[in-house]
């Protein structure tokens, strides 16, 4: 066991930093529990005079209809982009062909484009293929722009699986699909968890695509969260309550799968 | 073991594909563009609070008259309408306009008109006998080449000075009528340790509003309007005088102005931390939401030296070309322009009606006074809200203002405005 | 457990070259592999490269209003940009923001990871506290940080007792302030506030990466060093930290692309800031295109952002390719 540092000191530093990290959460929590006329920048630190759940009630009633939209969006988009990323990673690490490294580089570059710059052609494209204002349209967009990072993560993940495993399977007569199903896939569970967490969080919190591609009844929760604010009066108690509610699923994912996340990172993008 | 896990993963993915397929088939029934849906889409950035309530009241009233027309309330929030405008722009360019959309009267509307994207509404005005029901200055703001292109729904006033009544009473002060008054009052307040003027210009346009108010005061309504047509140049002495006053004013504002949104600045006045605030009369809605009362807790006068002038911010709706059921849209526009419609919407939003013949008793005391002024005053378009000049020019003015507020260099400021104004004559 | 073994073998056995694998049936599989990759290639060719080309095309056009106008304008839009005060300020801000943001995320993430790696009792608690901000959307955290770092009402109320009164993001000073072009070059003090918010949000990610990296180093490596008489501090400095280099590399790249693209946080937290001390190209691009309706100019900003990213990313991609072969 490493005992590099005096434990009490480590605990002290971690506790101090932990408290500092929780300060914004405190502000959100306190604000969300106030009635609106009590909310102002000047009294942001004060705990509420009486705890008031009106903010939560309103946020919940307004966000609930969009919650399911986000579920319909996030689940398929996450799984599809993970599946495609995994296949790509498999091909690019175990079935290299001439120029495959260049293909990988070209795929990866897609990760870095500022999305505002492709918004207009994207919208026209989505409309032309008849997917405007639909969840499938949004799924398509998230799957496509998720491909670079999922491909990257899986490719690096699979680079750590020894080629000898693939070789011996080939000797046993397994083909491309068979090797994927019987050897690669079972080894990629942690890889899938990492990619899924990453994609889940990103897609859940994404706003720009959501607001341009969908409207009214099709909108995901993050757009609805923004819609809680009017153009003139912003009820911060409702906003903060909404933000905390909207963050619950991602938070839950982190707490439940946090261990896998780290374990998967270890086998995955770490080797970037 | 691994095989089973693998199978499990495949099962999950298949499920995902099925789910995706499900939601696909579901939305292909209701989704797609407006032309397929045959619904009346009303596009706005009214998503919450009084404005959303007002819109709902309006839609309800319309629904009573035309129960067969299906309405889709498409409100896009965020950034004081900037998200909505982004979505609108992309939709218009993609040839899929919403049935009707919220747009500020004046330059913002005219950009769409000049782009050939809007239908003229003269026949609708004639059919409904609307001639003379709206002030002429206002109709000018929604007209191009002698044709009318939109129906104004609401009016907000941009030249209002809000003040904390208690501070003014405690210090024996009167709300300023001239800029000399203003600086006298401000000096006294400053000596007492009270911030004289609250500004929250995190989003820059708030400062631009203050400046346009001073411009209006110093140029008068006619020259102010000519500024935006290029007839009065920006190196006019009156513009320089306005810039000098603006600069002086900046000595009396809260130090953290660039960190605050306008609501926060209004809150400073509400809390008695600052005495005055120059803001559009949507600030009234904010005071009300915080439980403050007009003429008791806070007062409102026109900004100094703009008596008899009314800086107009108006939301209007028009008929885009190429919508599937223009007749339905016209019915809705008729509702918007009717006394019933305007009286359903405006009291809830806290604005005043664009028509001058509506039921005054439905409005609060502040609005009653504003409605009177609206009838008699000279109406001028607001620059900060895209009514006076195209957005591309406004973007440059905002940039100049933002730099000026920090650097306080009048000569550079005037030069930047002049450079930007080359665009106006296009 | 198996992946740990797999990992270790991978490090020992050099990757088997594809050449060795020329056997019957393979070429069919090779084609199959390519076929599986094809949909992704097509999608990205359209969604990334097609759309970028379109943007590049717009950036040399005269589309300055809502009406598209594709007449060729040469590099006029780019020239206008480099003579623009705001854009010069944006470039300066991006530079300083990126450097501070990346360095802090790397250092803080590394430090926290080393601490948490000491097999603490409350490990998962701490880990979750630091990961939590990642679960929130920038749009909301921006507002919270705007409040907290408000010089009148925020954290300064507490700092007052210590006699410090920073102006945070309302500070318009620039240190050291060399006059270059139209702007003062130096660190805009206001950016520190934005850096704090961004670091708060993204440290969890680098912590997780480093923690993963630390766990990947087998305990016997440390044990061996200990037997050789190295102190714990030396073990970290001489053995552990060098092994974390590839992770630092990945973290830097991922953070760099976040910082170059940053938009939501700035938009919600400070806006462009007085004198554009907190403005970023992403914000400028959005406002130019969607508020100012100047599509050509907006596209030019986007292309420059892309070039800035490319400057970072292409050497990275090339070097990581080299590292493998």
C-alpha cells in the first residue's frame, strides 16, 4: 500500500477542495428551495426563510413531458453510437487495411469542429431527408457527431486486446463477424460502459442541436429547461430546481457506474 | 459467461434499434414540416411568465372562435429571443417558414420583407377596417414601399427611468426631467453612498438602450429617425453631446454593471441599493413579480428630455410566403389585431395594446398612463431592439458601445459609429 | 479481470503485423470489415467534411444579410476579421484561457487522483463529488458561477473579512498589457473567473483519467522501487508520473478542443464582457451569424476556429500514429 503522504493532510486537502466544489451546488440547492420573491443575487448565500417546493413543483410539471423525449433520444443514440464506434474501433485496430490510419485520422477530426459552423447546412440536410423536428433526426445527428469519440475510445480499447487472440480464433475458422461476437464483444463490456457514460452525459446535456432541430412537443429536457426562463423574467428558483432535477439521471449514472467509468478509461482512451 | 454477456449486449442494442424505430414511426405521423402538418404554428420566444400566459390567453380566445384550427405554440427560449431568431433564420432559409412568427417591428421585420419572404397585408387591414386604429408612426414601422407587412400586437416603451420612491423621498429629491437635473440628483445620491444609476449590461444591449435614450433626447424624434437612414451623420454635434453625457453618466453607475443582467439592475433599485435605472417598461413586470407596487415602492418617469417622445418596442406577426394555409394564418392575424385579442394578451404580458381604441379599464395604472402617451407622443423605433436599423449594424453599434463603456474614449466611439453607419445606406 | 491481463500481455507482446495473416478466406473478411466501416465513413464525409466545405464556401461569399449571396468575395471576410478589435481580443482570450484552463485541469486532476489513489476510506464519496459537476449542463453552471463570482454579492462577501476584494470577471485590466494591433495583449484578469468555472466543471474528467492511469500501474513496480530504497515521493516523481504521460497527452487534447469551442459557459456566465475581456470566438461567431445575420463573416470565424483546432490536433494525430508503428 502506498503511504506517500500523511493521511490526515490528504483528507484535509480533499475535504477542503470537496467543500469548495460543493459551493455551487449549495447555491443551486438553496435558491431552488426559495419562493421567487425571495430570490436575488444579494441574498444568494442565505438559506431560505421557509423551505418552499414551489420551484420544484413547477419545474417538474413543465419538464416531465420532455423527460420521455430525452429518454427516447438518449438511449438509442447512446447505444447506436456505441455499437458503431465499437465496430469501427474493431475494424481500425484488428482489420487494418491500406490507408486505414488515414481514415481513422479523418474520422477523429470530426470531434473538433465547432458545431455552430455546420448548423445551417445540417438543418437543411435534416429537413431534406424529412427528419426535421423529430427525435430520430436528433438521434441521427448525435450518433454521427458521436462517432469520432466512440471510435477513438473503442479503437484504443481494442488495441490492448492482443492480436494473438484474434489470430488463434482465425485458425479455428472464425470470421470477421464471429470474432467480433465471440471474442471482442465480451471483452468490451467496460469499454461500452465508458462510452455509454460519456455519450449519455453529452447527449443529455446537449442544447444547440436540440434547440435547432426540434420544436415544441419533440423537445428534449435541456431545451425545456431553458424554456422555463422567459425573455423578461427568469424565475431562478424554478431554473435551479429544474437544473437539479434534469441532472439527476446523469448523476445517478455516475454514482452507479462511476467505478466502471474509471476502469473502462483505464483500458480505453488512456492509451490515446 | 462471456458469450452470455455478449448476447446480452446484442439484445440491448437490438432493443435500442427497435426503440429508435418506434419513435421514428410515431413521429413520422405528427412530425415533419409545417406544410405536412397543416397546423397553425405560432413561433415566438414567449416561453414563461406573463408573456407565455398572455400568448395562451390569446390562443384560447382564438380557439373559441375557430375550434377546428389546430394550433401549435412553438416558443423557443433563451438569450432574450436570440435562440428563437437563430432557429427562425435557419427555417426561413430552408424554405420551411412557421405559419407566423414574432418579430420586432421596424428593421427586424423589414429584413424579412426586403428578402421577399413576407406577404403584404393591406387587404387584411382593409377587410378588418383597421385604418386609423393603430397610430400612423407605428404603421410606418411595419410598412415598406407603401405596403403593410405585419400586425403589431403589443407595445413596450423603451425610454423609462425607474426610481426607488423611498430613496427619493428620504433625500427630498424629485425625479430628474433634464440631464442637468439628473447629474445634480446623482451627485447628491453619490454623496450619501447610494449608487445613483443601476445598469446591468452583461448582454451589452442594456447599455445601448441607455445611449439610444440620450440620443433621442439630444437629437429629437425627427433627427433621431434620420440617424438610421443616413440622413444625419454620426459626427453630428448632437451625437457627440449624447456621447459626452453617456460618458459622464458612467461615473454614476454600479461598479459591477458588466456582471449583471438587466433584471439584477432592476433588483438593485427594488432593494434600495441603487436609486435609478433606465430600462424598457418590461421592468414593471419584474417589480411586480417581486411584490413591489407602482407609485408606492417604485416610480416611473420618461428618461430626461424625452417628454412627448415614445421609444417603441413592438412585437408584430406577419404572413410568410409559402405557408400551407394562409387563410388560417390570416384568421389568426385578425385575432391578433382585434380589440379582444389585444386585450386578452397585453394585460397579462404587462405591455400596452398597439391599437388605441381598446378597453383602458383592463390595464394597470402605469399602463393607463403609457397608453395615453402612446396616443399623443411622437413614436420612435428602438435601435437596441432591432427596430431602428438592421441587426448587422446593431451588432457593430453594440461592439462600439461595449468598448466605449470601458475605454470612455468619445472620439473613438464616434468614429466606430461612423464606420458602422456606412452599412446603413445599402 | 481479463482485460487487465489482456492489457499486460499487450504491453509485452509486440502487435502482430497484419502481413502474417495472409490466409484463405481472409480477403473476404477484409472486405467485410471495410463494409462495416463504410456507413461511418459516408456519414462523416457528409456531416463533417461536406458541411465544412459548405462553410468554407460561405466564408468567401458576400452573404451578409438574410438573403444568401454567393458572389465570390475573396478573402475580404478574413481581412475584415483580423482588423476587428473584437476578434483580436478573442484570439488573445482563447490563448490565455486555454493555457490556464488546461494546465489547471491537468495539475488539479493529477493531484486529486494521486490523493484518491491512496486507498482512502471515502474514496467513492470524494470521486463522486469531483465528478458531479460534469453531470450538470454548462448553461446552468454558468449562471451559478456568475452569481458566486459577482464582486458585490458573491464570494467577496466572505473574502471581505480577509481584506481582499477581487473584481473577478468585471475586472477590465489586462496584465501585462502590451499594445499589439488594436488591443492590449496580456492576461485579461476577468478570464480567471471563467477559468475557475471551467476548471470546476471539467476537473472530474481528468481526475478520472489519471485515476484510471494510476490503477493501471502494477503494484509490483512500486514494490520493486521500494525495495531499492526509493522514498514514496521519489517513486511518484521518478516512476509513477512519467508513466502518466500518455494520459496527460489525452487530457490536454480533449481539454484543448473543449476550450477552443467553448460557448455555453461564456454565454451564460459573463457574455462578451466589458471591452470583450471574456469574449471567445464561439460567442462571436454565434452573435455574428444569428444575431447580426452576417453569414459570410460568421463562417469565416468558424473556419479560423477550425484552423486553430487543426493546428493542435494534426500534430497530435500524426505523433500518435508514429507512436504506434
